[in-house]
C-alpha cells in the first residue's frame, strides 16, 4: 500500500487549470510549463483581450461618429489577430511578442493624434506598452519598448510645448466620455494581462513543485530498491562462495588421485577453471557492493608506487608467460610516492595488468610505467592490443558494459573490473583515464597527488632513501631518471624506514657495474 507521504500535496488552482487549458488549445502548445509555453499563453491572452476591448471601443466610437478611431482600431485588431496563427505556426515567440507590442505602440501613437495630444487617454495606454513587453517577451525587450514609448511621448510633449495643438477628431461634447471610458478600460485590461501572467506562473511553480515532489518520491523508492538489490547481491554472492569453495577443493582432491583416467582429469580441470572464474565474479560483485555501500575498507599511507607496481607485475608474469606475453616495468621516477591504500592500489593494478594481458595478442608486450608529471604521481599500464573505439570509451567504466574488443585467448570478462578500478581509484582521491597508445593499443593512466621527499633530502639522501624504501632490485641506466627492474637480481638486506609495506617481504638494492 502506498504511504501517504508518497502523494504530492500541491495542486494547481482550478482557475489556473481552466484558463491555461483554454490558452493551450488556442496557442496549440504542448502541455508543459516551459518558458516558451508561458509566453505563448500570455501572448494569446493579450490577443484575445485586445480584440474584446478593441471591439468594445469600436462600438463606442461608432456611436459618437469618431470614425478615425474606428478605422485605426480595426486595422490594429486585424494586425493583432494575425498573432495567433503565427504562434500556432511555430514562429519565434520573440517575433510574435514584438509584433503585438509594436502594433500596440503604433495604434496608440496614432490615437494620441486623433484624441487631441498627450492629455488624451491613449497616452496612458501607450505608456503601458513596456509592461506588456515585459510579460510577453523579456525584460530586455521591455527596456527597448520603454525607450520607444518615452521617445514618442516626448516628441508629442515637445511639439505641444512649441505651440502646436492637436484638436480631437470627434465632437468635443463627448470628450469627457471618451477620456473617462478610456482610462476606465486601461485598468481592467492591464489587470487581466497581469492575472494571466500570474496564473501561468502559478502553473509553472506548481508543476515545478510537483516535479520535485515526484522526483523525491522516485529517488526514495530507488534508494530503497538499490539497498534491497545490494543486500540481495551481497547475500547471494556470499552464500555462493562456500559451495564454490567446496567444488574447487574436492575437484583439486580428485585431480590428485592416481586412478583418474585422462578424460576425467581433463573434465576436472574444466571444473576447477570454471569454479575459479565464478569465484572471481563473486569477488567482483562483493567488492562493487562494498564500494557502493561505503563499506570498502581503505587505509591510506605514503607508498612508493613503483614498488607496488613491481609486486603486481611479478604476480602477473605467470599467466602472461602462459600466453607468451612479456610484462615489463619502467620506474622512471625512483621516488614516485603518493598517499594510497597499498592493498587497494594493488587490486587496481592487478585488474589493469590482467586486462592488458587478456586483450593483447600472443607475443606482445605489456608495460607498466611509474613516473611523475608536475605534482602528479602516475602509473601507466600500456598494452599492444586492438584498443577501444569511441563508443567503447563512452561506456568503459560502466558496470556490466560489453565492449567491441574481445580477449585474444578466449578468456572471460564480467564487465565489472574497470567499474571497480574507477571507484577504488577515486576513493583514494585519484583519477583513472583511458588513452590511446602511441602506436597501438591502450594506455590506462592512474594519477594521484604526489608526495615529495623532504626538502632536506639531497641527492645522496635520496639514494639512501631509495635503498631503504624500494622493495625491488634495480639497476641504473644511462639516463639518471630511468630505472629498469631486474627480477632475477639478488636482494640486499635492508630495513625500510620511510615507507611501510604492511608485512610485505622487503628486498634491497643491487647496483650494476
């Protein structure tokens, strides 16, 4: 049953609904509360009121034989009436608004002459033109029409001050009637236009409130649905791990038996491979679920990124060798340090390196580069695979995304890895980018704010710091800033002091030469 709090409480007034529906049908505008719809309604209301009031004044002026005004008003009504077909035809509302205001200004400019100058009621109607422009067009247009109307009235005023007097073109005995009814009509006309403007604004505000209320309700429902989904995924993934672990364990026990025929061993190998693949999918689901719920543990510390990358490269070489892919690491900056979670960054690099091997052809090379660029500590994983299309890049870090590139060795892909990479990297205040390779392939770049060594560290101190902190064996090349990893090097015994590795095996340094 729907909770009462899920029901929007704000409704537009009946008057606003009825009048707005009438104007919508006249303007032929789609139902909605956009700025264009509000302007179209106001312009239609102006047109209708102009015709009604104009015909009323035509009847009055016919009765008193004021034919100059009759002809002027009829021509103006004809021009005003053209606005509705223009609005329905989809012409610019700025054009139609200026058309209506221009006809309004021109008509009452002529009427001032016929009614006897600036003392006539037509001058007051002319002075209201900027207000009409404000409601039908925009504030900028209203300023323009204000200058026009002030200019016209100033010209009439100056001419009369110079001694030129305009006589009314009707019998003077009706002057009081004409002037009085003219001023009496101005108030209701402006009030009705302003009321229309207010009613359309009320509809717009009500629609916005309703939209925000409905959005809040939808967001609340989505939040609860997302929580239920995450809870369900967590339960399913967690509960499947135990039976999968038993399948894997018993399969490996069966594989160790001596009485197993070769066909059975091959089938058992398939079972083991499939169970490990499923376990990897469950791990991805659990990790993603933990990240989205904010339960993914991060313990940031200052680490040398090249050392973490070296360990990840070493762990990836076994699978890479099976595929004939070479994985190498370039440590261009020996003190490339950043504040990261070592375990989480290792998971990110494992994922990127695994993907690079997976999508690279046999016999190719995957490079992992540790370097600094200005104030950024950078790790790059570069492969020689087919790369990604523009469509692929747009959905690269989305969950369960399927890309045009396919693993070159028949490996499987869940579509979760890069989504996890992005979320973990951003949780460590870093950025991940996918860039095209210089020649071919793809470069995934991880960037973190660099942590510089202490200012007191000179060149010798930096070398000493390097010897104490890097858990890799390195040799110096001809370029002082480039270091190449030697996986076969014999480590020296050294105790780390400036970088902690949370129980990782510590290796020293061996200099070449």
